C-alpha cells in the first residue's frame, strides 16, 4: 500500500499550555520535532510531522497549542487545535498535576466525537503525589511518563498501539472478484487526470486486482466497446469514472457487473449505505435549498471541475435551478456549517477511513444528509440502481427505501 498521508495514522497530542506536550512528543519519536520551552504557549499552531514509530508504523504526529491559551490570538490557536481532532485517529491527552476543567472539557469532546484517546500523566520526575490524580485518570487508558527524563515512553507507545483503532479492512474491489477473473477499468485521460500518472483510486484498483491474482485491463472510454468485443470472456467487473457512467452503462451489457471508482471509495473509505440514504434528501430539495460541496483536499479547480462545476449544474437542472452552493475544501471539518440541507462529499481518497467516518458521523449528529460524488452522479444520470448491484446491502436500501420514493416524486 502506498505510504501517503491518507494512510498514515494521525496521533494528536492535546492538553493545556506547558504540560509538556512537545517534550513528550520528542521523547516518543526519538527526535526533536517540536519546539520545547518553559514559556507557556510556545506551540502557536498545530505542528505535523510524518515518521515511523515502532510498533505503530507510519504515523503523523500532531502537536497542538494549549487549550487554555488566552486572548483573541489564543482563541484562534485553540480553534486550530480543536480542528486537529477531525484528523486524528487517536488523541493523547497530556496532563500534569494541575487537572482542572480543561481536561474534563477535552475528554467530553473526545467522547462526543467518538475519538479514541489515552492519557499521559507527564512530569512524574517532579516531586508531586500522583495518587491525587489517579481517580481522575483511572476510568481511562493511561500511563505515567516523563518527557524530560524519557521515562515511561515504552509504556506510552504500548498504550497508543493497544488503543489505536484498527480500521475495518474493507477492500476497494478485491472481494468482488475471484482469482483468474478479469476486471476492466475505464480510465479517462482528460483535464482531471494528473499528468504522467493515475489518480489514487485507479492505482489502488490495479494493485488489488493484481494481488487477487486476477487480470486487469485498463482502457480509455473510447476503447471500451472494442475491448469488450475483443475479450473471449466477459469481465467479472467493469469500473468507470463517475462523470462518464451514463455513457459507459450504455456500452456495457446489463448482465456484466458495473460500478464506479467513487462508489468503490464510498464503501472503502466511508459508509456506502449512509451515502445511499442521503439520496432521499435530493428529491426534497427546493430552489431555495443550500448545498455544501465538501472536498477532503485542496486542489486547483479545473475549468469543468466535477465537484465545483458539473455537480452543481446537474443537480440544479434536476431540481429546477435556484440552489445555492458553498464549497469547503481541506482536511478540517468546517465549524460554521450553518443551515445546510445536504452535504455532497468527494471520494475522500486523501483521507483515512477514520477521518471520513468522523465526517459522516458529524453530519449525522447535525442531522444533515450526506452523499458522495459517485452516488449522486449515478443517481442524477439514472444508473444508481445498476452500479449498486455489486453491493447487496446498499442495493437493498436503494430498492426498499429510495427507489419508490424518488420515482413518485
């Protein structure tokens, strides 16, 4: 698997100012990645450092500002620290003997966000009675450490490793095929294709097919018909780019399983069933509805950008115009989400599954339906039922809960 930022575990350190977060991080990773100072508030913005930590593996360590920072600038630093929670796979709450309402508040945030966490009681090299803090930390996974003296660091590594959630291993497509079968990938080479390479889901798909000991045939959309005619046996699966799906569906015989890269990503990185349920809201939209386009990364928009141009155009045409769209890009979940009727999320190829699931849960908590690009595009082009056939759970939800309602509307 490619060791990109999307696959690294994010270990985020939180706590008040001057509890020793930076020195503890340096002790944990064995190098100076964070500035250490006795002056409170030395860390002004989250610091990200990618490296490997045994036995955890490739990680990105996040050092955040103290949540008790003061003043107008301090409030901004705290907000940035809290945004790191949406990126984190696990939180490490660093405390010393000065336990107060800030620690209680942080734990409350972790629990509300369903973010796993451990507590590192730091500065045990100083002369203070740790028994006073034990009742506070005993309900949670914790250990006693000294970042300055580098004691208890192995205990902290073990604690993180034991509590770091193991992402549910949902493959992209390998469970949909058998060894010796053929998968046909339809890969457009257009303005959206990065020069000299393929996008991540396409690379992942090729690798999974090869690992499955199956055959992988990659063609552009113009060669699809020719490829199907040349094949002695029909492919076991055809995967196409979402914005071409109506054209591809017309060329691929109905008996051949067909889906899109984006729908594969919805299952691989998130919750495909939840995304399909979000389609209900599409038929409830009015010309006054507000839509948020949410992207997991920041990229330079294209002339015919799929998320910023094509989807708004297709959806507006479907509803009858008048929709308002707001674009939010980046790995931070927006705080000021406002009154939004529907979130349309990208495939999340640069996000971990934990990051994507946290966004889905947050949308659910706020009562906002969420769909992803591939699910919505396939629905708007009238082929969602077909491209969901390889996924029985999602297909059943669509047939039983969505199809009848949307057809009535």
